[in-house]
C-alpha cells in the first residue's frame, strides 16, 4: 500500500516525520496529493505552544493540491474529479445543522473549532488531517474550491489569507465607498485587507506596523493600495491618521498577532459610531492601553471575525487569477518539509532574519 509522509507536532517546538498508510476511499471522500500549503500566524502559535493542543497533530490548513482519488458521491457534491487542482477550506460543514444551513458553518455543531483541518488529533483515523504532508484526507464534510488553471499551487495558497482579507476587511465591517479604513498589522492578511478595502471603494487606507521588522512589509502594502503607513514605535496610529487627513477611521481592522496593545489602538483610532473588526486570534489574553469606557463614549461597534466563508474564498481565487494586484512580487519563502520549523520561527520573529510576508511549504 502507498504510504504518506507527514510532519507531526508532538509537543511545542517538536515536529516529527512519520509515515501513514493512505486510506481506502469510499463513495463520499477523497485523497489530496498536496502540492503546497501556506503558513499562517496560527501555525507558529501552535508550534510555539501559544495555542496549546494537548494532542499530537499534523499542522497546516492552507492546502492546495491535486485530487488523487475520489468517490463518486464526492465528485458530484464537490464538482471535481481526479486530476483537478483544488484549495481546501479549513472548516468542515455537516451541511445540516442550523449553523450550517444559515451559512455560519464555522460554528458547525459537528465540527467547528474543535475539528478544523490542521488541528485534528493524528490519532483519529485516517490520521492525515493537515497540510504538512504529502497527502491529506478529505472527509465527506470537506469544502473545496477548484483552482483556476492559470494559478500555480504556491500562488494558489493565497486563497486563504486573501479570503480572510476580503471578509474581515470589507464584508464584515460593510466598508462603503469613501470610507477611511485603518488596518493594524502588515502581515499577509493585513495586506490582503488593504486589497479588500481598495476593491470596496475605500477613500483612504492606512496600515500599521512595528519597528524595523515590519518596514519592508509596510512598503509592500503601498503597492497594494495603502495611502499611509504607520510605524507604531514612532507615532500613535490615531495621531498619525489625524495628522495625515484630519479625521479618524470609519473602520479599523485588527489582524495583528501577539500585539496586546493593538485593541486599545483600534478603539482610539476609530471615529464615533465606527466599526472595529477583531479578526483571527491574537495569541494574547490582555489588552494594555485599552480604555473600555471609550467604546461607550464613541458608541463603537466591535465585530469578531473567526474565519472565512466560501464566497470570500471563491472571490479570492478569482482575484488571484485576474492578476490585478502584485501578489507575485511579495517577499516569499518556499521550503520543503525538512525546513518547515526554521521558516515557522522566522515568521514568528524568533530569528534575526526579517520574516517573509508569504511562507509556503511544498511537501514534494
């Protein structure tokens, strides 16, 4: 029987190479031969233990690959067949509970946060639940997107962060034409939120970073449509925005990781009656500098954004295929399985090297 190779996170900062038998496919599931898997901020939070698991698992939830085997019913449900290149959503959906029927399948009662690809115990058959592997099992409740023919697998992994940027940076806060939008964090999702705000017709877009580590990322953001870049080590974001255009932001999108002061900055930065999106997970439990009464005085709307939906993923793939934005020019590092831990530490800012904006592992 053909075997798959995978990296298992056995404990914080410990990735172990293992082999697993490929499962026998039934009528409603499939096997994906992974070509590329993007690295997310969640990956280094898992790796370092900032997000504890208590179990061993195969990380990676931005998988792109080729359908190697697929059941007849799965072909009909997903609209794909053997040989198709697809992108795999992180959340699964039973398609039957109230949350799934309403479109909020990120809260599926059968899956949800406790059953996401890239964070499922490796002890659960058939083991291959993550993207740091040669193959990934696609269960019956998987959600897939066919990748446009002109997108290579490395570029296609951007479906995940760009989908996040579209939902977090435009759809959830309902960005309107002419809005002033401020984005906290110049990582790949921050840059993708710039794209979302631009496409939504924002009148002015600001993005923040911190220190020399973010200097190149802020410069990259300008190429995607940012009007103002702010180093928070040099000036407070609210003061920088008022100095630039004389007003605070209609919408603030916080996509920072391990930046406890960002929530307080967001509340200061948004104008009365504005919207603040707290997106993804920050990896911290405190918010120094936050004055809660300011939320009341300004009558701010705080919006939590856990993940992405299918509409955003589909639009992301179309945007990437269209080539309107310079995603190909991003600072990018692509590594094989043997170098994943090194790249994760770079992206976590734990090495002297400036982290790339876009990190990708190619298991082959």
